[in-house]
């Protein structure tokens, strides 16, 4: 089934930090862009990403490291078809990203924000290929089984902006999913009555 996909943004709450690894001392940035099997806590619904959701996705994606998802300021690193200055590694925990901050105003700005503790979390932008929405009582749960594409991984300083952005987009999908779940529940009642 070919379904229209919208780019979504998620704040993971996962720490981003300066690492001692890398070509230039003190310029290596790393963090987890996403975590597997970790329920979201910033949405109006619970969302979980299963291991395997990224299988084959990095190899076909053109992924940028951006500061706060803002490409107009320039890029920090890039991974095109699995290669480049942005290293993306899938492990049992999730998607680890790392790069050497460029010797640019943006790279220096990011490092300063990290040192001061003003940039502390990670976020990522993506589209979904396969997901399941389930309703259990008053709670709705979305399980992301497969991503379609990954667009960026971002150290972020404005967590409220990321949460607001995702809420506006995700609530529409949640409402549609709930409407469809109710429709199918009603349809199943009618089928049971006929049989």
C-alpha cells in the first residue's frame, strides 16, 4: 500500500555530548538520535520504535547533522548512502550519531553550547513506512515498525519547539487512527451480528 508520508520530528531526550574521540581533540560530538523500545513521553500518545525499524534506511538516506533542525544555518556533517562525515551506527540501544564539529562559526557555536550545557538533547526528522496504532483503554500507542527515510539528526536547544512541531503533526495522524479503529470496531460488530 502506498501511503502519503509526512516528515515528523521527535525529541528523544537522549544526551548529546562532546567526546574525547575524533580527529581534533574536543570537537567530537555524539549522541543517540533515537532509542529502541523506549516509550515516548512528550506526545499525546505513546510511541515506541522497534529494533529493525532502521534496517536498510541509512543506506538509502541523505542524512544531515543540523543544529536544532535548521538547515538555513548550514550543516554540521552529512551521511549520504551510509558514507560521509556524519557517522550513524545502529546498536542494541538505538541510533548513535557522531561527527567532528566543523571549524566554522556553526561548529564553534555548537561546541560552546555543549560546554555550557545549553544544548543537551537530540532529535531526529523522518518519515514512516510502516506503523501500527492501537488503542488500549484511554491510551493510544503507536509502534513504528519501519522508517521510510531519515532526514536529519540534530543536537537541539529548543526542546519545546521540537515537541510543539511533532504534536501538531502527530495529533492529526492520531485522530485519523482513532477514527479508523472505531470504524473497524463498529464494522466487526456488524459482521459478528450477520454471522
